[in-house]
C-alpha cells in the first residue's frame, strides 16, 4: 500500500507538470487520437475492397484492433519510464537510483506517466465499443471477467517489452531498436487475425513472444470462434495469463541486468 500511494503521488506530480501547458497537451492529445483514427481508417479501406479477411469481417477485426489498442495505449502511459530509460543510463542518473531505499524497478516504473496517451486509448476504446455493438457477442460474467483479465494481461505484455528494451541498455547504452518491432510492429500485426500468418510465425508469437495471447485468442473466445479456428481450447482459456508470466520473466531479466550494470565510468 505504501508503494501504491507513493506511485499515485508521483503520477499526480507528472500529470500536474504536463498540464502546465494546456494548449500543447490538448494538441498532443488530439494528434494521438487522429493518428490512431487514420490507422483504423486504412483497415476499413482494405475491407471496403475485399469485404472479409480469412473469414473475419471488418468489425471482428475492429474488435481485435480495439483490444490491442487499449492495451498498448495504457502500457505506453504507465511504462514510459522504461521506454526512455536509455537517457538515465547515458546521463548516469541510474547511479542515483541505485542508492535510494526503493527498488530500482519501482523507481524506473514510476519515473514518468504519459497522460497524452489518453487520446490513443480513447480512440481504441471507442472502436472496441462500436465493434461490440456491431457483433452478436453473448456477454456473461465469465466473458466480462475474461476480457478484463485479458486487457490487464495485454498491458503487462507491452510493459514487459519496454522492460526488455530498457534492460538491454545495461550492455548497449542505447535501447535496441529491434524492440520496436514487437511494440509498434506488434500492434500492427495484432490488428489482424493471426490465421493469415504462416505457421512458424504464429508459433513464435504465441510461445516465445505471446503477442497472440493479447487479443487474438481472447477474441476467439469472446466471439465463440475457437472451434472453427482449430486452435487449442485449453490454450485459449490460459491465454489471458501469458502476459503476466511474460512480465514476471522480464522482471527477472531486469534484476539480472541491474547486477551487471557497471556505471557510465567503465
């Protein structure tokens, strides 16, 4: 509870500083939402030409897009500290973090809070609501709980990717660009049904980097497309927990990286 109250205090300070320049904040907010609108508009243009994709309609894909968009927007909002961690290593600020009484992971996690990502979150959430209204999903307490767990797990998955990029800075100083393939590129790939990709690709992004567990498997369960898709029913049931497991593994990777940190003077 102490860490939670301290984190909320840090968030309050970050929000206050970002709201100092109201016009700049509103402009960033609208620009984030506009960019996301354009992304979905391109998907809509594709379906205007082909009508369906591997048996998926526009709003079924919109449901995929909404889930992964919400997860990524929240992850960017709360995981910003890891996304810009390379600056702390370059300036030597991480040395200061090491001598503080709080854990390094918590300090970096609470270092920043990107409020303007609310624009991207709002757009993805609206698409998710519209897609739901266009689909005939039979909602129940089980499905609502499944969706909520999936959203939290998906957010943990993207934060975990930021952690991997940050941890790599202990050896490379600068964050490795390949991580962007799995973050921004992952959002693009996850906006389409994984059934359109090759078998090896699906397996890699299910068992190594569990991107498919963020929205594809949850969408199959919620829209009752598990049997027609041919995927494992047990795997679909367990999918929402993959993000938590992946996040736990990256926390261990972070601790290992901290032990190998040699400061900027070496």
